[in-house]
C-alpha cells in the first residue's frame, strides 16, 4: 500500500471509533456518580512521619561527623595549635607510632589501647629535611634493619630492652 492510502485508512478507522463511542454513551442512561469523599488526614500520622524524618536526618549528620573524626578527615588550621601530629603509622591492629611536634621538639609516641608511651625525642625538622636525612642515612650504611637511620636504631634498642625485660619477668613467674 502507498502511504497516501494508509493515511486515509487510519483517518477512516479513527472516525468510525469516535462515532461508535459517541453512540454508545448516548444510548446508555447516565447515572450521577457520587462525589468522592475527602481524604481524611490524620495529624498524628503526619507529625509522626515528620518526626521520624527529622530523627533520621540528625542521626545521619552525627554519623558523618563521627566518621570524619574517626578517620581524621577533619583537619584544623595549624595556626594557633600547640601540638601538631606530624606523622602516624599503624604497627598492629590497635597500636600505632605517632610523631608529634610540640614547640621545637618532635616526640615519637607509641600508642596502644589505653596507653601512650614516649619512645624517642628529637629536635623538630621540616619534612623535607627529615626525608633527606633518612635518604642520606640509608645510602651511607647507617640505616639499621629498616633503613630509617639513627631513629630506627634507637627504636630497635628500646624494643629489645622491653622484650628482654618481658622475658625476665616470664622466667621469674615460672620459678
């Protein structure tokens, strides 16, 4: 079929359907439909829904604040602070080594569950100097076991001393 004939056929079918629907509605008696009842609103239900929504939003805000604080996403401006965390490294599931700058001194702290212990103290350096010094110590052969220079040696000495004391305490308990 040609497109012209197809268009005429479609128009004819539409006119027939329109005429049939008009004739059917004219033949049937019309019954008035009752007016729809107004929807009853319950003020308590709306208030309860709004209260739950508000509680959910507040809980979400507190959860985001907790997560930001827990994972260190909130960094305050360092202009007026006395203590500044220079670096931190996890050494166990609940233990970490933290380098803290207090004035012109860096303190190396061992932090465990419910316990903080000072491991080492040294004069503060800029971060580029500290990285440069570690690289010089690593290339000059003074790096110790982990390639961190004098600090690594001091840390290993203090850890060996602690393990020796722990072993002695265990031997005393066995006797």
